């Protein structure tokens, strides 16, 4: 799956340092934003206190207070019978529970291994066993991450922290429902591109392993929070939610019982553990506290010895809980909900190993979200909010006939109770943190070129120098015309050394030069891209011409590929410190992979390592971006 990994170590110090620096800078912006929100919130509350101390009347129907929150102005979009009810316990559980989970997941995204480890250790393993079309979709998201290993993971941190804060601070009304929609939208994006549809199209699908994907459950919770609050005033929504979960549990029980999937056997052959035991053993090897790894390893050993019994228990438990949730008989329902929570907890600890250890864990996996949804469905059927008495008659939305009347009522309420604006202000602050992440993520998604930081992590930053080469060269280009350094004066020159018959790194370097040329735009007319043959045997002009045609460089008007007699080439190699030698067996020529950028006066201004590293698309376009940046700097300097 090209583009999924830069091939660098997950703890590459250049990437880790840049990632931490980006988080620090963005964190300062977030703190500034929260500071502004805190000041505005305090001012609004001070104005409210002053109005109260001054005895400003609140009569006249301008505003009324609910039993659980600040004043709700009559005639505004917030008015109506629903807001004079306390928030439904089920809705509050989903909003607060998943808000905390989003914040926790945001902190997990800040782990130093996340920039380079996300694609190789999270996305790629899940997508590898899925159908080709799923791999293609996952690769689109993974490419954004691997091409932009600083912006993408840093953006994910602030998007998820912002969504979590938004859910926590916006308890009621339109802002709360918008927070639910934001959670649902981002959850679906992560589920599709980050979890490869939760692995539901891959073999070995099992509820025990996290099907249908944790983030899909986050999205479901977001949709429920976004529902109109009046839906929570009857048990219908809770019954529907429990029914869907019950049907899902029954389906997972059937899938778990399906023969030939390896769950009924504790071991396959003499040494190979079964499917469930193998998963547990893998999780036990994850870096974590010893007490936790020992629990998981002990469970793996138990499943190896009693695989049939363990799977039978799981099938029966899932089926029984699912049927009870579908039937929804009062005494049985309570037992089923409790059993579901216990089963989720056991699987979370013993199989999923809590999900977030190892440095690239992005969430605590699916069991906690599942338990939250089950309990929320139960509360929604048993604890329906009761209308609280209000200080004044309630004016419903139907009595407010025009938009102008609504706006007028809202303005009057704010004038009488400034603190009414506190919650929208706090919600705007949380939205600002989300935007802090969304903006760079959107920019990164639209860019097809990898960040220069990847090439710098592989080869180091370009070295700034300022010297004149010891001697000139006199070679011929692919067209047979003589070329020297002196003849290139007046133009910025990007110079490298390539083997015309190389089939590994040299074609990659040539493509990087071509891509860099496309990045510099209008400066192209002031820049010359030059390569010198780095092969003492295959140095005839015919080989140079063939190289250009094969790699599509013959259409570049500012591309020169130079060759000449061996003694002239050797002197040029010596001048620029290029080592050329025969590899073992004599099949290949080894040479220094280096590039120089010369200013129009003929001074060498920058030296770059041109080693393409792992040879992925990300590293290629990253070096091209670095080279283009250096060329741009030299060409525009005076």
C-alpha cells in the first residue's frame, strides 16, 4: 500500500521534536482562546450579578429559568416545553461519557510515536486483510497522514479534544446538538479512513476484537446527542436503541458460533494457538504494566486449554443478552444490562487489553462505548425526565409567529440576563479548538506533496555553505552541446550525479528533480536542473538519452544530463566530492547520492543528501519539496 509509511522509525527524533513543537505552539493558541472565553464568561456573570443587585425586574415574560439551567428567553429558539425539563439522564450519560472519551483519545493522539506509527501499526494492519477497495479508501487517509506527519496528528489531537470539551460544556439547546453532529461526523471520518470501516470487511470479524469499530459507536452516540431533546421525553428512543443493540449482539453471537473461524479451538495443531488465544497473546506483548500483561497472558493460556468452553460461553452470553434486550421485559432487562456491562468489562481487560497501551493506541477500544450505549438505552426507557415547575408561564415556539419576534425576545432576554450568553460563549471556545485542528487538516488533505520534514528526518537538513568550486567542468549534454559551469552563470543551478543504467535510486532522484521543478512555478525560467553521469562504464550519450526517455525527463526544457570522457568525469566527481565505485559482483555502480544548489554567480550555496531513503511516494515528494524550497531561497536572494 504505497504512501502508508515513510519507512522511518516511529521514534525518529526529528519528527518527534517537530511534532512536540507543533503541539506546544497550538497549545498556546488553545490556552489563549480559553483565556479569552474565561474573561468573557466572567464579565457576563459580573453583569448578571450587578443586574440582580440593582433589582432589575425579570417579570413580564422576558425570560424564565428552568430547574436545571440558566434563563431561557421566551420567544427565542431555545424556548419551548422541552427546555423546561431537566436533561434526560441517558442523554447526559452519553454527552459526558463520550465527551470524556473524546478528550482522552485526543491525549492519546499526542503520543510521540503517533506521527510515524499510526499508519504502520494501526491503519495498515487493519486494511491489509480487507478487500482491495477498502485498502484503496484507507490508503487515501493514510497518505494524508504519512505525507504530513506533523500537521495530521497534531490536528487530530485538537479536533478530538475540542469535540470532547464541546460535548461537556454545551449541555442543552442548539449548541449541544451541534456538538453531537460534530462528534458523529468526525467519528465517521475516523471509522472509514482510520479504522478501514472498523475491519468489518476483513476475515476474523468478532465482537471480542472490537467489531464494528470503536469510533462507529462514538458516531452513534453523537447522533443520539444531536437528536431533538423532546425525543428523550418518552421511552421510545431508549427502546429503539436497546433493540438495535440486542439485534447486533445476536448477530455477533451467530458470527462467533460460525464454524471454521478458529474460535472453537484453543489451539491449532500442537503449537499454534487458536484465534482468540493468539489475539490475547499478541496483546499481552504490548508494553504495559506487568500485572495487566500477566492477566491477558493467563487468559490466553486458559483459552488455549479450554477453547471450546470459552467460545461456548461467549456465544451463549451474547445471544442471551441480545434476546433480552430485544424482548425488554422489566426484570430480565435489568439483568441483561448488568450482564452486558460485566461481559464488556471482562473482554476489555482480558482480550482487548484496554486498547490504548503500546504508544499508538488511539482509543480504549469498543467495550467502554458499548457499555455506555447499553446503559444509556436502559436509562432512556426507565428514567424519563419530568417537567419542572417554572417561574412564569411557558411560551411555546408555536406562539412565536415570526423570526423578528424571536430575535426581539432573545435580545430582550440577553439584556435582562447577560449570563444567558455564558454557555454559547463557552461552546464557541470549544468550537475554536476544533477549528484549530480542522484548518491544518483540511490544508494537508488538499496537498499532494509530502512535507519536507520527512526528507530532513531521513537525510538531515540542507547544509548552507558559500564557496566556489575548485575547478570548472567541460562536458556535453544529452543533445551533444558543450556545457560548463561558466556557461550556466546567471541561473540558479541544482546539480546532482546519476547513473544512466541504474534501476533503483537514480530514477527516483530524477523524478524528485522533475517534481521540484513543477513546484517552483514561474522561477523555472531562471533555474537549470543538471545531472552528471556517475558511471565509468556506461557513459555514452546514448545511455543518457535513453535514461531521459525512459524516466520522462526529455520534456523538461531546463533539464541537462551531462557526460564526457572518463578523465573529465573523474575530475568533476573529485571537485564535488562524489565517490564512484564498483559494487560487489560488478553488476552495479555505487556512488554518492548528493545534490548541490549554486547561485547565479556560480557559488555553491546549499548541499543536500539526495538519498531517497525508503523510496516511498512520501519520501520522494518530501525531498522534492525540500529541494524546491532551497532553489526558491537561492533564486530569490540578492
